C-alpha cells in the first residue's frame, strides 16, 4: 500500500538529562501524551530533534523507543539526513529495520558550493534507489544555506520512491509551482505552522511544524477547518498562532520549544538542549509564558 503523506506532524524534541544523556522513557511518555491529541504522526529526529547532535547509535535508540510508543495508525517519519549519500542510505536501511514508515533527508550542506542541482538530484535518487522505505526531501535553507528550487523538486518527484517534501523555506508560491507540476500522490508539506493555512490553499497536504508539539489541537483545528471549507476559522487560527510559532522557532528555537512543553503543565518533558545549546533564561521564559497565555494555550 502506498504511503499517504498528509496531515499534521510535530518534529518532536529529543529529551536529555542535565548531562546531555538520552532519556528514552521521557520520549515515550511524551509520545503517549501526543497520541491523545489526534496528530497524524511524528517526525523523529528532524531539526527540532537536535539530530545533528547525535551519533548513529543514538539515532537508532531513539527510533526504537519511538516505534514502541507510536501507534501503527500514525506515521513514523525518521529524520535520517546526514552529509554523505552512503551514510544516508545506511540510516535509511536502519530506520526501516526499526519500523519507520518513511525517512526524511535534509540537504547535505557542508560543501554547499558543490551542492548544485545535479549533485542534489544524484544524491536523492541514489538514496531513493537504495532505501527500502519511501523517501521525503527536506528543505531547510535557514539552517543549511541551500534552497531546493522548484525545478529540482519536480525532477526528483519523478522517482517513484520519493513521495514528498517538507519545505521550510516559507515560499508558498514555490509550493504552488511544485504542486502544479508533480504527480498527485507527491506531497508538499509545509515546514512551519506559521504558513500552514496558505500552504494548504495552494495544494500542500499538511505540515511538519514545531508548533504542533505545543499546540497540536490548534494546528489540527486549522487543518480540519480548511478541509471542511471553513476558511474564516482556519485563517483566524493561523493569525492567532503566528506569534507563538515564532517563539518556538525563529525567536528561541529548540530551547524555547522545550521550555514551552514544560509550561503546558500537562506532563510533557522538555528539559535542556544538548550543549552548545543552552536552556532558555528566566526573562525569556517569562515572555514565552505570556505568549502562550495570549494564544490561550495555557
């Protein structure tokens, strides 16, 4: 059965103790809480999972723990993007062994001057040829300095094992260009809750959004309102969520996201990020709490 990539997915944070050790039990308990919200699945080890901070063995341990907690009716999307094509393929195979439904690969970027479209097309096609599970492209230009253009994505969408793209560029016009040109079962997924509604309007099929970690029901309500044709409701929710989305992404990033989870007081574990990232300070935490109150999340 073909993978149906649509809906709202949080890129879940990785729980660490104060010394930076993995807390697999906290990962599982967080997922159990999110399971009650109606989310369509999870990205395990996207950017918000501090994936670049982890060893391959730690990735595998987190995927295994996540698989134990994610119900089979929700998608398990494994973030497996690293610099080399060879290692990406190895991680795709490991993610498949551990039960992931698909693997997501951010653009390699250390040698960014060489990451021109022919190199990226070759990279992703090689992964897709070898991966036993479907492949999702991941465009994150603010972190990588590389922006997959529409022509490159359209070319890659011709591969039957490349099923979609999580695009965090915020370029909704580009989303529309891609949707217009690709096969119907290729999914464009918005990479942020800040433009979920406009992305849906041009044919995106959902979002992988940090916001969905702390405001899952609101993100789902926006998604459901759009599909029910209640555009005024969807637009109002979108406008309401923009400040909080910024708080847990561009303004305070992962430290803000982890602090926001704790501010929910619903049993979620946030904890500290892994060094060199540092926890949110008291003044910023107070401002974050006010934003969450303004958004009526708490």
